[in-house]
């Protein structure tokens, strides 16, 4: 019975996060449009797109792995989200964080990526593996500063339990990791840019080079699933960052405000910079953010 | 330029035409064309082949090919015109002189049916995939008839003589102008 | 005795020098012989004791005091054997030289260095 | 119906794919497209609304019309506010914009791209050339009527039509979609053989499957 | 009970009479000839039996009716009879070998041969210095004369050089004899003592010793000998290299008591110099006989050095006999064998020896001789080396130790290279001529003697446990049933492995059990895949079982010696298995060179080890001793080589890739774990005893570097097996680092990783073997789209890569979780960062592999291939079940590991149900699995419901910019997949280590080339060498 309630809560939590994530997507498009001097699509455009793509009458599949690719991807998003406690002290939004700690979340991100990579790979289109190769290699590089930053946090709070980390940041803005361990936060925020794949690091989708990259063969409901996941996954990542670096949230409103601000950071950077070439992007992550991350660890561990 | 022509004239027979200060034409016989082009390219710095095109002189049963060269030093365009037989319609390939010439030659082969033996990929279709008729740019090809035969005409298209149409629509009370005497009439 | 010893060593060195400096196979063999001879002289000179007679037990030598009157007989015995052996070796060497000359028609040692490294 | 009959019917449902060599036949799908009836009325209405408000276009720059499509993205015309967005792959787009005259070479690609789109799919043809050949009506190389090769929902006349008229065309398309009048996909499938005959009459070297899934 | 003097008398007499007998026909003379030789053997054998078994005291024979010193006396004791037995036996066998030659040649060669044997006998037995000289000269002259038996230009000139050099050497010996006589007044060894020589008198001893020493062909004064070895008939060379040397070394042994200590050390040094430099020069040699010549010279140097050194130290007689005797027998038999085989093969370049493949029995004998000569167990040379290292380490003679090990390595290198050429070079059409029984007979006799002595040493000297024989028994047993079909043999092998496991492993919860599971049960499962072999696979299962038993024996080895011989057995078996691959010539030699180098490090390390109580497996008892730091470092280097750590990783790609496809799983998932086992062994001692230097901290860094470099290298491979090989390197880096954490959590994660790596790597390699079996290529870009044809293999690889990459919910995540927790807990933060990087990079190569093989575009040629054979699938399924089980119920493995590691550390984790809690975090594998299944099922069901009409299409139905794809090859994106990554970070993968080793090998090669320049081929130069050598030694000794 207990588990049924848990699942029920999880469903609510997922729906909220998905809606929030998709809305964020709409807002971003609006912001981009305003930056270009346009009106831009309505905020609810992502929902329309999803409904429309689900409403396609026909779809094609290249095989079982192709079919399962989006499923993997969405499962990855769902799982990642479900292993993060969203709102500190809330029963509804604590999700299944009892199953594992920060490491589980970090590695569960790969679950979706791997599945998607396989699904796209079976599509047989050469752009898919090109995009995936780029995506994976970029991931290897932005994971480094992020991992260093996570290690720094683990040293700082002497735990990998997200709930504990959030708890340690309660009681005032100065307790946030942002202020207690600024270097780690800088490293992590730079790697967030890579994770979100916004403009300077949008080498995976790269419309001008490899049109849309991995999901080039994805259509109809497969695409809709991926789009849904995009909203959910964005929300999950933002919540994770909020929990780790910005003191977590005690209610939904604070969560929304904080994650929105975090997201705006990468959006603004993305709106302002042109795209890197793949190797430039990788070198970038392995240069300054990594050094900052190492310094953060050394600073936290030995001083 | 004059000196150049003289130098060429020392070697082979040519006809020469000046169109503008930076545009000249040379008529040359088919057998001299390779010599002339290599000479111009190697010795006279006409290093750029702008284009190679053909004109179908149906009436005289010949094609005229024009090789347009350009000299970056003197900024002069030089067109080399050569007449070839329309029945035989074969020409020496110049892709060894200018590698990009294969593309022009492929186009000419497809649209005029001029053959360039040895030119790379010359038999591949360029614009017309799977063309079965005579090459369309030959003047004995009736393009309108072909179009009517192949494509579905949308009904309702009609054409008018502009003069008559204007007369009818705009100038209801049109008065024929007096005939102006011209020199040619006599 | 010292003189003989020095002579022996001198011959030894001369022989070695000969073996090292001469290219002709026969000369090398001769060098070897000289070395041999030098060694023999050294052996004999080591066994020699001043004012003593040859180690032959005849009337001159008193049987009872023979040990004090004659030179050490063993080196003399040794040298006889050594000479025999040296002779055999030299003969064998010369056989080799003959055979080599038959095969190659050359007596220079420089012509026989195809086996190397 | 006995089993044998079913098999024969299934065989008939397969496409012959005569343009392909034996070796290649195994690499292309030979399934015949099928008509898909809409769902129940209200749900379909809702979906049609969503389809109308989210038009993802596949721009096919076959002719001079391509240049008129670009300004739509700019701040001056801003197609995004109508829910129109470009999409780089036919798999994901629903509006096929044929940008001007189609030659014999491009019609092959047009057909291929059209068939690769997932239904419901809509076609907007720009310019006079697509309507009746326009100024190239007597050319040996310009297709005169696009609608004999793929079903067209909206023609936008003009040589070339301005972006404003394009937007007007999109508006018209939206109206038609909402009125459930755009069923080009089913029309194509129902008249499949007729379309194919027309296409093959023009496309002489047919080296692709009969239906490009 | 024949007086041994009759040997000399009879030989001499027969020698003179032979020419008379010959008038009565060659048959008669040959009969006499062989009967005399046989007589000799029997007499000596009889005496040897008396001395060795009956314990008769040493026999002294006086000649001419007087006792020494008045007359010459001979002595025959245990040692003399031992040496003479071998010498006479070799003489007889070599004569048999030469029978065809003897039938045709002049009678003089028979006479000379007999005289030679007589000389040897006399030389060994005589106690009189001058008599020694006489016998030496008899020996020399007959040898010189015998060289003419091969009557060609080369042998003549070589013989001439030999003569002058020998003449000079014996001149010095003679001088020495005289001076010794002068100073001591005596010629009989019994009556001369080293006290007789004052300062000046030492010159005599010096000359005596140097004369003999020169006869032993020390480097560099040995060019003449090599020429003889190269040019003269094999049967004669066997005698020269073996019998003559044996006699001379015995002479050396006899005059040893006269030499002052300083001489002993200098001569030891000179012996070692000879050993190392001759072997060094040998690596440039391509003529087999000259190569053997270098090896002979080297072995004599080693033997002399060991004699001198043990005498100098005065080590106990047993050990010095074991060392000298071991080297002696080893060299004696192996060298004779090889010279005989060289005479049969008759190829003057070792690269042409592939003709030997036409004669498999001879090839096997050849291999055995090479193994023996390389000093590998169970042959006598090994035991000698083992004891020698102990002696050297005990006396802190490190230079000598390292020189000997380097020399051994060089020797092993050129011998194994030779073997590689023989087995792998292209076989031309030419066939070998029929081998006569008379030629093969001596070889077989000697091989039997070799094995007999080996077993004698194993049982009587070391009294090893019976299970240490199992690897040899396995290979022998499999040899006996090699005619059977491979399927039958595979089943027999499985049965053998299962029985072995059943009888030997009633083990408790311990590290032994874990490694037992990996080595034994794992092997049993993986062997199933070899059932697929079509042909009889001669030899394969023998080597395989040898390797498996060797690995298994490591776990239960009760002494360092047992550990080490099994280590060597395993290595040899692995080498032979690799060599079976089609293009494995170079990888195999690289493998054996690195492995032997590692083994020598371990050997040296064992030399430093204190003694250990011999009660139970060393893994259990090693905690009681404190290992010296030096031993620790040396052994860790050795173990790291086996586990392909950074720096020694260059052998893995070749060895893994070129080994047969169904063998590679053994290497990757089991063989490489032996290094880990070794490291754990050391670590146990390290944690029980307080360490004074934190070696394992640096080992941890090395592991981290291996992990990242391995991952990078794997990313840029086109060859799937090389990719997985580098992946193994990377994964072993993880294991090394977690072992070197030396903490509870660290060890749990290390052992967990070990088990996990064992399962997924075996699984993936078998799946890949199946794919390669079907497609016939290893290049990944030539495959593609195989998911449609080989779905089961795909699933295996998929599960494998999920497990490798550590993506939840499979077992890989557990290992990652444990690893990071333990790293952060220990405070190794930067290492943890490196591992994050490495594990991210591992995605790159894993995706590359699975995409290039199974996804993307299928090629035309693969359209009709089938799923892997069933025999490949069975082990895969077993491993999948294993992985799924420990993923679903991680307690199955975490709980026992907790207990096991609890023996060494205090527990630092709490296991509550399925929840594992460390000091940093928690992980509930079971719940993760359920949540994952849930979140996977929901979208799948949704998709199935909503996604109405899905048309499955084929591979060319793709959006290809409105074109249709031209061909699968151009559409499949696989070749050079990570080129952009290479642009960004490829600089890290520049083969620096590879070039370092290239420099090392090139440097060694050029050094060899440099040194061999001294052998100019000019006889005078050789004399000069001798003279200079003597002068140099003279000054070094400062007489």
C-alpha cells in the first residue's frame, strides 16, 4: 500500500516536472525570439508540437532497437528524475531517492543516452552516429568538470546523499554551495552549458552540419516521446543543480524560481554565442572548467 | 594584345575579332585547337578557363564551340571559337589542360550530343536523368511538342498576340499609324 | 738462467708480434712456432739450476745425492712432450694452410674472413 | 478465405520494385502504403487543430521560390508566431513546401521526400511554374502540373509570390486543415497507381523503390 | 667393475687399430668404433651407479705403479662420473647421429673422433696438471682435425682460426703449468695448495686459469669459436659445443681451489659479461648454428660464473651442484639437441626454418629444446636459475643478478623469435628430406633424459606437491589423445577442469574461492565455446589445460617456488596459445618477451623474499611475513606486466587480437587476473605488516593512468579485438586502483570489479568470436547492421557494454558506486576525477563497437549469415544469467565479499536487506532494478498504445537528402568514427610508450650490431682479442 502511494506521488511529481520543463522550453523560444526582435511562438507551442507528433497517423520503425531507443531515452529521463528528491521535506516530491545517491543519478543519465544512441544507430542514417559520436565525446569532456565539482561537494559535505546535501544548505542563503564552494559551482555551471547543449555547445544537433543529428530518423510518436523527455530531463537536470549548488527548494514556487534562473543562465549564454567546432568544445571543457574543478577539490580537501 | 596575336599568327592561321578592350575572339581550325589552348595556357598566362559552350548552327550543319579563357595578369578575356562537324560531333577533350573542363564537356555531351572521348564521367547524366530523345539543345528538337507530349498541360492556358490584345483591350479606337518610310524598304 | 728466461720471453713476444703483424698464413704458423719455442726455452730455463748436471743417472752422479747434483728433470721431460705436441700442432696447421691454399689459391689471412659477426 | 488466398493477396500488396536490382531489393522495403481512416470525430478535430497550429515545414528549394521562403524566418515576417517552424528532415515535417518549378531531376527527389514524410502531410506549391509550368510551360525540362505527381493542398500563385502571400497561403492551409479538407495522404494512396504511372512517365531512370518509406 | 683407465686405453688402442680394421671393411671398423663408444658409456654408467646409488667412495687410479705425486694419477668420483657419463653418452649419440657421414668419410675421422672422446675422458679424470695439458692438446688437435670432416672452405678457415687461437690459449696454459710447478714444486693437484703461491707465484695460477678460461670462449675473445660453430658439421659441433666445453669446464672446476678470491670475483664478472654480451650479440644473428654458438658461449659463461661465484661464497655443496649441474645438464642436452636438429633442417637462415613444420614430431622436439634452453620450468636450467637468483640476492650481488636476468631475457627473446619464425613463417613448397632414424634416435634419447632429470629434480630435490605436475600431465595427456576430434577433446577438457575444481577446491569463503571461481569455473564455461572447432586442433587443448591448471595452481601454491613454476607454466601455455593465431608471429614474441621480463622481475622479487612457513597456500600464509620493499617493487612490476598496466601494455593489443578468437576470452577474463591475484597477494602482506613506504599510493596512480590511457587507446581502434584489449587494460586499471586503496570498501569494489570484468569480458569476447567466425573480419567498419542477423549476440554485447560502462541497473553500476565511494572515502579525489573521465571515455569505444558491428548498414556480403554457432551462445547465456542475477540481487556478491574482505579489514559498509550503505552514500540495487523496469515499461506501453500503424522498413529506407543511398559501405558511418575527438585529444594517444619500447628494442639491436663488429672474421684480430683480453684481465686482477 505504501508503495502504491509512493507511485502515485511519483506520477504527480513527473507530470508537474514535465509540464514545467516543456513550459520552460516554450519560454526559452520566446526569449530567443525577443532577442532576435521577433514575437516568437506561443509559450505552449511545445505542447502543441507534442500533440501533433503524437497525432501522426503513420510511423516507421527500423527495427526493435529503433523502437526501444526513445523508450530508453524517456526511461532515462524518468529514472533520473525519480532518483532525485525534488523538494526538500516534501513527501510528494521526494520520488524514489531512497534507491540510491548522487552517483546513481549521475550514472542513470547515461541510461537514456546509451539507449537513444543505440536506437538512433539502428536507424542506419549516417548522421545519427555522427551526432552521437559528437555527443558522446562532448559528454566525456563536460563530465570531467562536473564530476570534479561533485567530488568537491562530496568532500565538503562528506556525503553523496542528495537529501543530506540539501539539508546541509538550509538555513540561509550563505549556506548554499554557491557561497561555500564557489569554484565547484563555477565548474559545474560551465558543464551545465554543455549538458544543455545550447548554442556554444550545440554540436550534436547542429542543424547546419548534420541536420538534427541523432534523431534524424525519428518520427511520429518516437519523436513525441523524445520531446516529452526533453522537458522532463531538462527539469531533472535543473533540479539536480539546484539541489547540489543552490540550496534546494522547500516548496514548489522556490523550485520554479531557482530552476528558472539557473536555466536562464545557459539560455543567455546560448543566445549570445555562436557554435564551437566539436574539437574546440572538447578542448574548452578540458581546459578551464577542469582546472577550476581541480582547484576546487584541492581547496576543499586540503585547506 | 596585338603582339600576342602576331605571335599566334606566326604559328597558325587564325581569324581575329575585337569586341571590347578586354574581350577578343579568335576563330581557329579544329586541328589547331589543342596546340593553341596549351600555348595560351602555358606561355601567355591565360590560365583560367571560364567556360566552354556550344552553338548549334543547324543550317550549316555545324557546331561552334567557344572556349573562354581569361588572363589574370592583363585581365583580358579571350574566346577561342572552333567549328566542328555536326554529324560527327566529336571534339578532343581538354580535361588534361583544365581538369574542371570535364564538367563542361559532360554538359555539352548531354545537351548537344557532342562527344568528348576520354573525358571523365562524360556519359553520366547531368540534368536529364534517363533522357531518351535526341539531345534537347539541338535545334531540331521540338521542345514544345515534347513538353505537350510528356507533361500534362493544365487546361486554360491561352496566348495572345500582345499587339492585338492591346488593341482590343486598351485602344478600342485604334488608328493605324502612317507607314514610315525607311531606308531598308527600298 | 735469467738470460734464457729473458730469451724465452723475448721469443714469445716476437712470435706473438709475428702472428699479429704478418698476413701470410705460413708466416703466422712460423710465428706460432716461435712462440712455442719461446715457451720451451722458458720451461727449460725454469728447471735449470746453476752448477748442476743433466739429470741422467750415470757414473758422474752420485746416486744418493742425485737430488742435489742434477737439475730438475721434470721440466726437461715436460719440454720434450711439449715439443712433440707443438710439432703436431704446427704440422696440423700447415695441413690446414695447404688445404686452404688448394681451395682458395691464397695465403693471405685477409681472404679468409667470410665468417664473421 | 483460405490461407492460400491470403498469401496471394499479401503478395499483391507488395510492390514490384522493378527499378531495383535483385541485390538491392532486399535493402528497400516493398510494403505498399495503406489508407488510414481518421479517428473519431472529436478527437480528430482536436488533432486537426493541433496540426494546424504546429506546422513543421520541409523546405524544398527546387527553384526561385526557395529564396522567398527564407525571409519568413526573419524578424519582419516571423513565421514562428504562427506555429510554423522549419525542420531539417522529412521524417518529422508535415508541410512540404515546393519552392518553384520542378524539373525532371527534382521531381524524383520531390516524390521521394514526399513519400518519406509521415502522414497527415500537406503540400504547398509556390509559384506559377508549379501550377501550369508558368513561363517554362513549353520547356522540355519543367514539370507543368505538380498535382499530377503528388497531391497538392495549396497553390500560391505568383512569379514569385511574396512572403506575405506565402503567409496567406499558410493561413489558408490552416483553415483547410481545421476543416478536415486536407487528406492528401489518403488521396495519394488511393490513387497510388495513377500517381506512379505519371511519375514514371517523367522519371525515366527509376532506381528507387516504388514507394519510399 | 671395470677400471676406468680402460676407457682411455681401449679408446687409444682402438684408435690405432681402426685403420687396420678398416682394411677388413668399413663395417668392421664401424662395429669396433661403436662398441668402444658403447663400452665407454657402460663403464661410466656403471661407475656412476656405484657412486650415486651405492655410495662407493671416490676411486683413485695410479699409473705406472707409483702413487702420486711420483706418477700421474686419475680420479673418478661422483662428479667425474656424472660429467663423463653425459660426455660419453653425447659422444655415442653424436656418433650415431653421424653414422651416415662416418660410413662415407675417411677412416681418420673415426680415429679422431675416438681420440677426442678419449681426450675428454682423460681430461676429466686426470689430476696432473701437465697431463691435463697433454689431454687438452689431444682434445684440441683431434677437434681441429675433425673440423676438416666438413670439408669446405668455411670450415677450413674456421678451423685454422680455431687452431691459432687454441694454440695461443694452450701456450698460456702451458706457461701456467710451468710456473705453478716452479712455485709449488709439484704438478699434482692433490699436492698443490693455494698457499704455495706468494705474490709472484700468482702469475702461474693466473696463466693457468686464463688459459683454461680462454678455452671456454669468453666474450670478446671468442670469435674463432663462433666461426667453428657456424661452419662445421652439426654432429661435430654438438661435440665441440657440448662435450669439449664440459671437459674444459671440469678442468676449470678442478683448478678452482688454487685460485685466490679476487680471481674468483673477476672471473665471475667475466662469465657474466660473456653471458650478457653473447646473448646481446645473438639477437642480431640469423644463422642458426652461429646463433646456437652465441648461446653456447653465453651458457658457458654463465656456468663458469656460477662455478666461480658459488665457490667464492662457499655456498653449500648441494646448492652449488644444483646451480652448476642444472645449467650444465640444461646446456649440455639442449644444445646438443639443437645442433642435431639444425643438422637435420639444413637451413642457414632461421627465417627459412618453416620447413620444420613438415615434420611435426621434430618440431615438438625443437620446441622442447628451446624451452629448455630458455631456462623455463620444468627443465633443469630453471631450477639452477631459481637457486642462482637466491644466491645472488643473498650475497647482494645485484649487478650480476640484473645482468643474468637481462641476459636470460635476451636469450629467451632470440630463441622464441626463432620458434616464431619456424612456426609462423610462410611455408614454401619445399619439403624436408627424409629424416633417418639414426638422426632422430639420439634426439629422442636426450629428450627423454632431459625429462627424466627434470622430474628427478622436481620430485627429489624440491619434493613438489603433486598438483604442480598437473599442467605437464595435462599437456602430455592431451598429446596422447591428440588424434581425437576436437569436440571430444573439449568435453574431456571440461571434465578435467571440473574434476580439478572438485578435488582441489574445498575452499572456504576466501579470496581463493573468488579466484577459483574465476579461473576454474570460468574456464570450464568458456571452454564450451571451443567445442565449435572443426578440426582436431592438435595441441590446442593441451596448452589450454596447461594454462588453466597453471592459473588454478597459483591459488593453492604452497611455496614461492610452486607459485613461480605455475606462473611460468601458465606463461608458456599462453605463449603457445597465442602462437596458434594466424598472424601471431610478432605479437607472440612481444608477449613472451614482456611476460618473461615480468617473470624475471618476480623471480628477483622472490629472491628477496624471506622464508615462509610451509603450511598451506601462500595466499593464507603470506600475511605472516614482511616483504622487503625491494621485493615488493620488483614483484609488483612483474604482476603489472601480466595485467597489462600502463607502460607494459603494448603486448596486449597484438596478443589479444592475433590469438585465436575463442582463446582471447581466456586471456582477457582470466589470464590477466593472475596479475591482480599477485598484487592482492603482496597487498595482504603489506596490510598485515606495517609498511614503511606507501607503495600502493603510487600503484593507485598507475592504475588510474592505465584506466584513462586504455580507454583513449580503445577509442581509436578499428580492430574490434584490439579495442576490447585496450578496454581490458582500462578495466584492469580500475581493479588495480581499487586493490591499492587498501581499504575495506576498496577491496570489495576491487573484487567485485574483478568478478564483473571476468563475466562481461568473457561474454563479449565470445560474442565477438562468434561474429568474427561468421563475418571473417575483425575490422569493425566492414561489419554493420548485424543486429538483424545475430540478435542474440547483440543482446550479449549490449548487456556486456551496459555492465562495463556502469550504467544502472546492471552490475557495472555497483562496481562504479563502490569504486567512487571507496576513492572518496580514502581521500583519493583526483584519482576519482580521472576515473570519471575514463568511464565517460569508455562510452565512446563501447558505442563505437556496438554501433559499427551491430547497428547501421548491413553489407551485401552479410545478408545471408546466420546467428553465432550454438556453442558460442551457451556460455554467453550463462554469463548473461550471472550478470542479471548479481544485478538483480547484488547481495549475492556483496555479502560474501564483505565476509571475505572482512578477514583483512574492519567492515565499513552496512548491508540492510538490499540496501548497501557506506560512509558516504547508499545504493539499493534491487530497488534501482525495479524502478528501472517500471520507468522502462511505462513509456513502452504508452508508445505501443499511441503509435498506431508502425511500418517496419529496411536499411536503405532512410532520409538521405532526398537521394537514395548508393551502397552500404558509403552509408555506414564507422571508419575513423571519432576523428573529431582525435583532433581534440588524440595527442594523448600518441604511442609514446610504444615508441619507448621501440627505442629500447632498436637500441638493443644496434648495440648488438655494434658489439658484433668485433667479430671481424680475421684470425689475427681474434688472436689480438685473446692477447688483449689476457692483458686486460691481468690488470683488472692487479696480480
